C-alpha cells in the first residue's frame, strides 16, 4: 500500500514538473512581451514627435 502511494506521488511530481516549467516560461515571455510593447510605444511616440509629416508641412 505504501509503495502504491509513493509511486502515485512520484509520478504526479514528475508530470507536474512540466506544467510548472511551462507556467514559468509563459510568465517570463509575457513579461518580456509587455516590456517590448511599452518600449515600442515610447520609441514610436518619440519618432512621431521628432519626424515632420505632411500635416506639419501643410500648416506652414
């Protein structure tokens, strides 16, 4: 009986390692993706502010 419980616990622990690793990797990827999106938005805003466009030329 003890061997069966130990086997179930061991198998469950082995199977859950993949789930935990997948969750950690997914969380890290989402964090990096959010950082890239924020950086892209800031850089895009700066480029739009610095670069003149057709509307700016028409106002002159």
